[in-house]
C-alpha cells in the first residue's frame, strides 16, 4: 500500500497547479483538456484476508477533452482512459495498484513470502444501460511489477443525484483471480509451512475470490473541488476464504472506508 505522504504530495501538487490555472472549468476550446488530480485516505485491512486494519493512501487521476462530457464514476474504479465510446459502450486502458504484505503487518506471518506493492495494467469495459444512472463495468488487469498474476473485477452501479451538488452511488462487486494471484496472496508452500510452524501448506487455485458491495456519496464543494465518502465491503470466497492466512489469521469479511478530495482544472495547448 502507498503511504499517507502520497496523498499529501498529490494534494500539494494539485494546489500549486490550481494557482497557475484560474481559468473557469466551464470555458475552453477544442484544444483544452480537463485534468482532475486528487487522493484518498482509506481505513481497511492491512493485506488481503487480514483482520487487522490500518490507514493507507491512494492517488487519483483523470483526464478528458473539454468537449467530452464528464461521466459519473465509482470510488473503486481504477485509473482509466476511454479510447472507444460507441452507443454507451466504452473500452480503454486501465492502471491500478496491488496490495503489499509482510511480517510487519502481522507477526504470525513469520516464514511466509512477502508481497511487495505493485502496479497492474489492462483493459476496462463498461456499458451505460441507462445513461448517467446505470452502469456495468469490468476491469481485467495483469500485474506488471510484483508478479501477482491476473485479476478480473466486475461491478454494477446505480447513480442517483440529489440536487446539483450531491451524488449517491451504490452497487455489487465480484472479483476473480488466476492461479498466480491466488497463490501469491493466499498460498502457503510446504517450506513456508515448515518455517512458520503454525500454518499448514495450502495450494490456492484460481477462481472467484470475493463478492461485495460499494456505496459512496460525492459532494461538489465548488465547480472544481469534489469531496467523496465511500465504503466497500467484500466477503472472501473460494480458496481466498479457505486459505489458512484468512481462516486462521484473518477474516473473510473485508471492509474499506475512505474519504477523497479531488480538484479539476483546465490545461490548454
């Protein structure tokens, strides 16, 4: 996980850019881009399957052409850019972060392989069944830096505006991991089991790893600043739930609560 300094630095950069870009967000030309920078602070499990919570921070980034409508999004969407947008169907690249895990998170992980935080990349697809209200989305992401395999996330979201400034969203989640991912986060080799002495060996197989639900409330503090509160609950399933890392040390119930702040500004060429 990234540290709290990530959010602080992101927000400091955002503020400095805002001072240099006082152009109202509702004016521009076809060569103007709208860039949104921000960050969030989250309280949730220290690693997948953990029952111990901690604080972490995540940056956020979005860019779109001035003449492209601003779309509603969920707080657990990863960083993406739409390349194709036809009839409510969108597709494009997506970039995310992978969780870390070490003995410092839980002393009972002694002898287990550490997992370093990493970056993943892939493709997102989404379809607006009801424009601006009902969205179906999937993300397929492959780890590119920490060898933690492939993840496919599915979700549906209902967006409900209340007035001009407040937006609620909520919807179910489902996540699948391949064998490499599952073994990285939930597997225990015989050598690790012998070193640990308390946890048995476990061969984690690919499959459904969690089902859950996400809800959020976003408030437009100004035309360019947005404050958002959100909560995501996941119930680990399959080998993610059956792993001794979860069943003996942790919990199947994984809940993340967060707050984010973002700033939008114009960049012209």
